[in-house]
């Protein structure tokens, strides 16, 4: 691991010292400590096919440090048909798995852009016709297939005027048997997401489409980022979002078995990507805490016969919030499971205001820095920035390496601690707040 340089001027009187205590004068020179955490930049994901790629992981964001390498990951929205975005005609071949140029021209009808739903629906309907001819054995329940939601004149999902819900166009049994392309469930209640519907993963054509889309957008690259690899709360009755359990469309039975079925479909897709592209790296946005449906998904993913589905796992944002950061045990279980199987765990922490990271939120960065060291093993990668699309921020904590850990985290009731060469991290989790974490510098030798 490369050592970052050390600039005393950045630390002297800085807010980080108010977090860890002002006794740092007894420290060895910082240049003698190494960083235990690895770093990556999540903004290297490509969403568009044209133009030069963004930098490939190694970002010399200052003259004194460099990031560890992670390859450039192409972005794929994993669970939903994307009715909330438009696709330019010149970009359409990037997303089309089976449509040819003539068919794309007919679909666009001279327009420069169309809603992505129209492109994806035409693409998957053609794939379905091909699959019926090539693999009829995959359709034991029949090959007739409804779309899954009533559509308006614009081809997008039509909403019930009173409830605001998507209107089904098939009986519940058809969804369970995989004889629709989408579920009548919107990804989000926000207006812009109400035509972004969940794919019906019970349908063999949909699962095949997911594999082909990932391979198509990867192109010559060997890496893909799959977003929303979870049993989403919008498929469930969490917080009363829908007033009834939407998992009924996936399977009969209780919510545990319904969630397992959905999770296994996702895992099957990721395993198939690996089978068709040996050596592929699948980066899945999939780790969430405090959600029983997510726990069900992880129980499936962490089975030994499913361990080949993913290579990197993203823990995105929620982990540092109050009522999330206190469950150190679950994060340690995830990290240890991944390390034992040669996988990386990537923590991404982002805010919306680029000015806050080094001013008002400096204490947040300091607390986050300590928390990450509390849970980390050497397979942990970290991204801290103001926004995914913003240039990397030169944070002052990068000049404060803690050295190597002197052992795993220790628990005494609600208090967790961990010794590093530079000092000890202490976190009383009863507060359920990141602000409670402290650092006790080691005594001078």
C-alpha cells in the first residue's frame, strides 16, 4: 500500500484534532504510518457509450497521493425498465441487445430521442420471439406474454387516477408464472419514477435480457456495475408505501419465500454473466442494513453455491447515518465473509454540497474516517466525496493514516474498540450516532 504524504499545516489546529484529541504531538511522524484503507472512485462508471471514458480508478487528485486501481465499471440499472430517462438515437445501439439499425430507425421514426421504456420494450419483445423458437423448453407455463402494465398513448405505464398506482394488465397468476415482462409496481412514488417499473424476473426472457444487456454494455471491458441488486422496499409493504404487499406478484406463500425467489433470480443472472464472460468482474450495489428483505437477499447471496455471483459489493451511504452505523457486528460479518472469498467491500459516502466536506462537515469526515477503520479489513475500499459526479476532494483525513490494526475490533456490551498503531478507536453504539466515535492517540514510545 502506498503511503500518502503528510502536511502538518493541514492538521495543525484542524477540526480533526478536536475529534481525536490534541495529544498528537506525541505521535511518531505521520510518514512512518501506512494507510490501511484502500480507495476508489465510483465516478468511473460509464452510463453513455460515446466520448472518452472517465479516468480509470487511479486519480492523482493531489501531487502527494494516488488511489488504488479499480477498473472502469459500466453502469446497468438491474431491476427496472427505465421509464424515467430518454435515449438519444445515436446511443440506442449501446443498449439494444437484438434490435438492428433498421428496426431502431423504425422505432425512433425520425425523432432524436425516445423514452427508454419504448426502446427496452421493443428489444425484449423481439428477444422473446427469438427465445420461444430457440428454447421453448424454458416456457413450461406458455409463451404468450402480456406487458404487465396498462399503457397510455405515449406507450408508458398508465396510472390509476385515484390511487396513483400502476394498473395491471394481467391476473396475478400470470406474473407468478412469468408471463409478463414487468410487474405493475413503480420503483418510487416520486412523479419522475412512476413509469420506472420493476422487471418480472419470473420471466425467462427477462432474465436472459438482463444477462445480454450487461454483456452488451460491457463491450470489450470486463467489468459491470449492477445497481439496485436488492429486494427493494418498493416490492414490499415497508413503511406502508403501497398499503399492501406487492410481493404477491412474485410468488404465492409468505414474504420470506417470495423474497428468496426474487433474490435467487438475481443471483442466477449474475452467475450467468460470469459463465458467459469468464473473468468478468461484477460490482453489485447490494448491501443494506436494517431491512429484513435485504437480510433475506444476503442469506441467499452468502450461500457457498452462490458465492461466485459477485466480485465486489457496494455499501452506499446509509451506513454512516444514525440508527445504521451502530450495528458493527453485521458490517464485520459482511466484510469477513467477503474477505474469506477474495471479494472487495466498497463503502461509498457522498453528500450534496462540495463545500461542506472541508468546512461544516469536517467533523463528519473525521468520524466517518474512524468508523471505517473500526470495521475494515484489507479488502475494504472507500470513496468519500461531495457527489458522484464531482472531482475527487482532497480531504484532510488523507494526511492522517492510522497505521496497521493491532487486532480485530473488540466488543464490551455496547462499546466497540479497536487498536491501531497510531491509537485506539472507541465507539459507544448506544447513541446510535456517528458523533459518539472517539480516538485515543497512542502514548509516545
